[in-house]
C-alpha cells in the first residue's frame, strides 16, 4: 500500500508598524502594533476564512474517518496570536491532539533563520518552542520541521544533536539525481537522520494550482487527484506538505477546496492500497542502513522555483538586514532585558526578509501577494528604522 503523509504549517508573523525616526529615543516601545491593531485584524480575518473552518473539518474527519491521521506544526508566534486574538483555535488544536492521531512537529519558536546564522540561538528557539507545545497541548514533539523546510547537511547535524527522531524537507531535483521522492531518505551525517521529502507536484497541485483556470488539469476533481495517488506502489511514500492557509485563504471556500479535501480523505481511507501515516511512524519502522542518502551541501527550502534561499537572502537589502540582526546577538542576550530580547527575536522572523525580495515573474507575484507593504524597499526601511531604535535601547546597557 502507498503511505500518505499529510502535513500542514500554521504560521503568522508580527508585522512591523509604521515607525518614525522621530520616535527613536532609546526607550522601550511597541514595534508591532499600531492604532489599527493590524496584526489582530489580519489574524482574525484569516482565522474566520481558514483556521477555524479547516481545523473544524479536520476534527470532524478525525471523528468520522477511523484511519485518518495527519501532522501539524505551529510557530510559537502563531500560537501567541491565537491565544490573544482567537482562543478557539487553541481549543480545536487541543481536541485534535487529544485524539492521538495528530502529530505535532517542533520548529523554531519565532519562525527564524537562526539555523543559518547561530547554532546557539537556533537551539534556544527550538527549546522554547518545545516548551510551548508541552504547556499548551501536553505534547513533546519527536520530529523537526525547520522554518520554510530549510535544510542542509550542516542543519541536519544541528537537529541531530538536539535529539530529534528525524525531520522534514523539500525534495530538490539537483540533489535527488533522478531518485524518487516517494521513499525515506537519510542525511549525509553520522549518525544519519531520517528525512521525509515533500512531493512538490502533488502538494502544489492543491496549494497553488487548485483554482488556476489556465492550468491544463483545471478543474481538479477528487477523482482525478485520487487517480494520481493510485499510481504509487505498495510501500511508497506520498508526502503532501502545504501551508494551512491553502484552505480558505489562498484557495477560497467558493472554489470548493474544503469539499475536495474531505472527499479525498474519505476516498483514501476506503482504498485498501493506501493508508495515512505520520512522520514518526515511518522513521521508527524503517531500517536506516538500507535507505538512500540525501546529500545537500548547500541549503534548500520549499520556496520559489529554485527551492533555495534567495527568497530571504537573494539581494543586498536582505543580506544587510540579516547580518545586522544576528550581529546583535551577544549584546542583546547580555542585556538580560526580557522585552528587548523578545523584540530582537521577533525581528528574526523570516517573513521580514521575505518581504524585501525583489524577484519578478511568478516568484515575484507570490512575494507581492504575501507582503503587507507597497514595495520591498518599504519593508527594508521599516525594518532598519526599528533596528536602529533597538540598537539605541541596547546602547543604554553598554
């Protein structure tokens, strides 16, 4: 039978408010909330369109489809906003976790790029996230998912030292060398770390192409999608990884996305050749000695056409701000100012650098869709003005 691994990512950043240079006085202040409470408004809008209806549907499917199981990860700052703005979300996730058929993954608390810049900060944010999972859901994650599925051999070593069973990442053609994604891989490290690779074609058929009328396969029916799944053989892995906002936000309810998903789940459960699996199940059962090695010397991600890091550090604006924010680590932590440290960590969130991307064509359209700013340069100006103020606060401790 083919094994279907469904994984969804829940994340919302704290967007930066318009911050004037005339406010820079070295005192503590709020960088993320304006008079319109924009972060709250956006979160609650997406909650009504996506989070609540999809979580409710998943709970219904867990209760009515005996073999249904799936995997979630939630950034720490997503959960903070859910607690503050829409507590119903926390209750729904608790019910799902209590079913025993939903696996929760670990990640960086602030959805950061720390794995690329600071092993110490990376470990701290992962520990903070793990503690949040324990506090909210009584759950200790065993498998890791890095921000935006960013992965390399070096990152695998970091994750292995933290004691995780394995991790998820993207299946990138230039490192697969013609091999199928539909199997368990291991890292090119010692000891090896089990890896599940995203099936980009089948994942993105739902996440990006479902309502695209120019797509040759439009409309995507559940029968057509199930026929594609049926092509996979006994023992193969079909890893369907996507943003949670696919359902209701990126693909609106009137596209039929919720009914499509529910029908696909029920049909998979009824087919004897398929079964739903979670990452830890697969990673525990396989003999790692016989698994193929996924050798990734340069970091990859699940973003953009090239599946590299250019979404976050492909231009001088991004390189400048990333270098700046991580250069402050020692001084920020030495301040022992909890508010200052938390502001610094929120400024590490990968979205801030994503909004500074200046790509064009299809990738550029995606970046523009997600950005709350008029241009990448506005994102850069907001970020650098706020960091300059944070440095002024920091200097008071020197």
